[in-house]
C-alpha cells in the first residue's frame, strides 16, 4: 500500500496551532512510510473563506518547516486541490446517491427545522432531523422542483444497530446509528458540506490513512456509510487526542493564543514551536524533550502517541524556546534571526511614515516603536481604568471590541476603523471615549500613533491577544456575565 495522508484546513481565519499539530503528524506518518502528504483547501464556506486566509495558512505551515507533496500551490495529479473548484464533482456524486435511493432532497424550511430542534430539546430527546422529506412521492418532489423550491440533499442513515470500525490508536469503536443525524451532504447553494466533499476527495486523491482530531470520531459512521454507498474502500482511521488548555478544556483562543501567527509575531523560533507540537501526545524513543523536525521524522512511530489529552502550556513552550535560543543559535545567527523577525526593512517602512512625524533624532525610533516589537505589554489595571468612568464600561468596551474584531474578514486600517466606529455608535459613546482604553491595551500609551494603524501593523493575532490581556487584568469574564454581554452585543447594529 502506498501511504498517502492529507490536511484539509478551512481558510476562514488565522492559521491555528491545532492545524499545524495535525499536519505535523500526517506529514511525519507519510514520510516514515515513504509516502506522500497532501494539502487540500476546504473553502466550501464561500461567505467566510478568503484567499488571504489561505495564503496565511500555507505561509505559517511552511514557516514551521512543514511541506507537502501535492497542493493548490504545487500542483499534483489529483487536483484541483481547492474544494470550491471541485463543485461539479460533488454534485455529480450527490445525484448518484439520490438516484440509488441513498440520499434524498429535503425541502424543509429553516422555521420548521428550528421548531423541530426546540421541541426535541424540550422533550430531551436526540436532536436531529426527523426524516420528514425522506419519503416524499416522486410527483411531490417534481412539483417542488418545478416550483424552484430550495432544497438540501441529505443522506439516508440506518436507525437501528451500530457502526463498528477500527482506529489505529483506539482499537474498535462502536457508535449507535440512532445517534447519527441524517446529514446534509449538499447545501441549498449547491456547495457540499465537509462530510461529502471529504469522503469524495479522500477517495479520488487516494488517501490511505485519515489522521485527524478526535472531535471527528462521531462523524466517522457518516463517512464510512458514504464509502459503502459508493462501493469504495474505507481508509484507515486514526483520531489524534485534542490539544488542551491547562484546565484540560479544549484548546481555545479565549484561554490560550491559538494562532500560529501570534507565536511568530511574539518571536518564537519555528524550530521550537514545531518541537513543542511534536511533544503533544508523542515522545521520542529516548524521551528527550528537545529535538528537531528531522530527528522526529527519522524515528517517528504513530503508535507512540498517547491518548491522554496533551496540554498546550505556553510557559513550557517559552522555556523550550529559550533552550533553542541558547543551545542552537550563535550570536551571529541570533542577530540574523532578530533582524529577520522584527528589524527588517519591510516592517521599518511600514512604521516610519508614522514615526517620522515625531522624530528629531534616530534614537527616538526605539521608544516610539517599542510596542510594535513587544509581546505582552507591562500595563496595569489602573492604566486602563483611568480612561473610563467605570470598570463595567471598560469590560464592555474590551469584550465587544474583541468580538467585533474577530468577525472582520479583512484586516486593514479602514475596516478596523469602521468596525470600531460602528461599535462606539451602537454603544452611544463618542469615538474618542471608546478608543481611549484601546490605546492603552494596544500600545501601552494614549500618545501613540492611531490605534487603528497600530492594530494593522501588529496584525489581527497580536492585536486581539493584547485586548484579551487587558481583559484578563479585570479578572476575565465569568459565564453568567458573558451571557449577559452576548445578549447586549447581539442587540447592537452590525458593522456596516
């Protein structure tokens, strides 16, 4: 068997360390068996997917030293490697499932589905589609198609018995079919869901081993059933343990920086970060903590993966990064890395148009721009409270700003300004009053250059991380308070 693995990230935000973690283990497994590792872009969510995000994902993975044999940028014999370019393939196979009685058109309105979910929740029954359209007569189906009624395509799923399958790390897994929803395969806009596209692409691209996070275990029966419907060989499954926060909860940006770009911007070495990700649930045969990617690939054995949830501890990563700096870089190499990281010509040219207005000597540059090459700023809660009339106001401004900025599809000054201006208007605050605590959170001072320009130069990952740090100085936001804030926030006008 030729081993072929893949990673299929969705280009809808910052490149996630979880993506790099799964990509590392897929690449390591393929390389250890003399096989190929593919990159496929899952961009079927046309509203949220962006070319900018796709580019950042590829750049971030390559920065870490991860590379692929086939993909949208390097080509290959199984392309195209963007799912948005494969729509006709999915539609053809969806029609095949309908013709064979293995899938059906569902014309249910959103209102009916919402009412169904509400009733099932109240009755404390399994929440899922009730098969309402699964037995429509051909005449009724044709009538609705003639009337151009919108529909999705759902798969038929057994209602009794169990789906049993083997996992490389977990042995045999059994899941009751009654827990499996009649999954949507093709959306009303003709685009596939992950489940259909994933199975079709993995088969057509010859993927032999599906190595992914354990959150996909409950979806495996749907995928196995689709393989059986099409008469295709089922690949070997391997579900990796999820990365965890220190409190053992699933790794999330609310508790840990999750963007690869954040760690790049903070000044972590890619060698140290990939080393740390390699230690997430896996260990070298000699148990040493520090090792290079090449050293990992030379001895990789996926059976050394432990199922205990690996904890992503930023403090441990900082320690490991320090070891790499001290043990692997000469003074000259360190100087080159520093120049490449923060003091490169491109970054200087971005900052200097703002700095020159305030410069009288060259030595003025360092204090003016120090916050742009810093990590977490040494700000105090009192610094933030001096800018607002209450702690409640400060908390609301920071949390609402984080949510609004997380929703931005493009990160540039005008978009940031419009989002924050609309937010201040919705909160009935003068823009100057609204922005005052953001200046402190982002730049550590109220006398810096425009906070929108600063955020653009810092990038979304670092800018949002600084706002979260400011929020943490308030003690964070409890669940009850968070729900109250969410309700208020959802009542505000959206950004224009």
